[in-house]
C-alpha cells in the first residue's frame, strides 16, 4: 500500500525523476543543432508521466485475467509501449512539431523518460517508507541503469522507425510503424525475462545483473548509432 507521508512521496519523486532528467539532457544534447520547443517537450514529458496512470489498471486487468506468464509479460510490455506512443500522438496530433525525422525519436524518448520517472518513484516508495534507505538508493541506481534505459531505447527504436518512414506513404509507412512496435515490445520482453531470471537465480546475483545490463547497453549503443543516422536524413 502506498504511503501518504508527503516527505516520502517527495523523496521518491525526486529519486525517480532525476535519472530521467539526466537521460533527457543527454538525448537533447545530441540534437542541440535542431532543438525542439521546450514547452512542447515539457508537455510530452508530463504526458509520459500521466501515461502510468492509464497503464496500471490495464496491467492489473491482465494480471487477473491471463494465466500464462509468457503472454502476461508480452501484454504488459505491449500496453506500456502503446500508451507511451499514444501520449506523444495526443500532443502532436495535427501539429507540425514533428516535421523532421529526428523529431520522432526525440519526442518518443521524452515521453518514455516521463513514464520511467513515475515508475521509478513508485518502486522507491515502499523501501523509503520502511526506512530501507540503502536499498532505496541501490534500487534507484539499478533502475537508472536498467529500467530507465529500457524505456529510453524501446521508445527510441519506435521513434527511429517513425522518423525513417516520415516521408513515406501507404503500406510502407505502416510497415515501419508495425516493425517499430514489434522491436520495442520484443526488447521490453527480453529485459523482463532477464530480470525474472536474475530474481530466480540463487547463484551469482551480481554476474547475472551485469549480463542484463550488458545486453541492454549493447542495444543502447545500436540505438545511438541509428539516432545519428536519422539525424542525417534530410
């Protein structure tokens, strides 16, 4: 049960949002030659935060109505990726803010980091409320390296697919959207299965964690390279 202590909630919020803001600063710095409007980025970030409110009941419904763990994880990941995408679409619908290929990964990543900020805060509330501050700090660091990066690269993959297909039409454009979603959801699921394996493994916990993060950082590097490629698309 969530605490009603405003101090705990504030600490959890700060601990959740700082990693997201640091990652956001990094990605915006990569696009400093063609910056997006700060006001729109702020709205997209907040919409990403609000997206958590819509995802939680959907995941709770899946939890209570799906027996297969494999299918459950796929549906959970699908719900998160779709809702993050919709958070961006709601803001950008019938606007000209996303008129360059690089705009899409920037906006998708911004929404994803808003989503991760609230998700991280929710994970920090319980250990903070029972006084396990060391555990809270460790949890925050792991989520900074793991879950926050996961949301960044999964939404980044979808954004890159949308950016590449920006000037395409018809079936080809829709195909890029579908492939982008498939890759984002697949990555999300692989990460979730790795984390479950870590939690179930009674052996070397630290080694298993390194394997998970190693995989995620390899994907992150690939996304960064694709990001640079999309920047050069005219």
